[in-house]
C-alpha cells in the first residue's frame, strides 16, 4: 500500500449479493494474532443476522464457519488445519454459489459453507479482530 491510506474494514453492499459475486480480502495476519473474522452481515444492528462468519482461530488451528440468526449463533462448522500464519500475508476469495459460499485461500479451495440465509439479504462485508486489511473488493 502506498502512503498511510488505511483500508476500511467494511464494504457496504446495498444491493446485496447474488450467485457469481466474489469477495476478495487481502491482508496480513499480525505476529501476535489470536483470531479474526470475515463476515457477511445482513443488517448493521448489533443483533443483525450474519449470513457467513469465517473465523480463523490461530490458537486452536481451526477455522470456524457459522451464521447468526435471530440474535443467536447457530451450529459451528469446524475445518481443521490453519491456512493462515502469523506475520504472513493472505488472500481470500469468498465466491457466492447456488448453494453456498466457497472459500478459497491462496490458490486452493478451502471449504464450501452451505447457505443458511439467502445471499440477497447480505448488506455488508466486514472484517474484525486481529487482522491488517490491505484490500476488500466485491465483484
């Protein structure tokens, strides 16, 4: 990145997302990171639904996928193996498919999380936690 421009950790999606949309998140995992998340949020209120919660937990060497509906987290899906390393850059693509979100980390498909909430309901792409975001783009 040039200069001191900081990427905002939120990208509004007023039209929602649809099959074929790709969200690209590029950044660096800080050396002292414990966990971070990439979320596809349906509304910005605190109890808003989350269609996709992509949550690498470095301490546990797992990535958790989940949704929040009616103010409650639903059943977590755990994927063993950690494709993220402290102090290292990463590139994640989240691809909206007919039946879910395909997460691609680097050059490899990592996991396919089935839709629990229609992607058309999504209004915001955000990152949270221990992460330095360099790029967030939706196309």
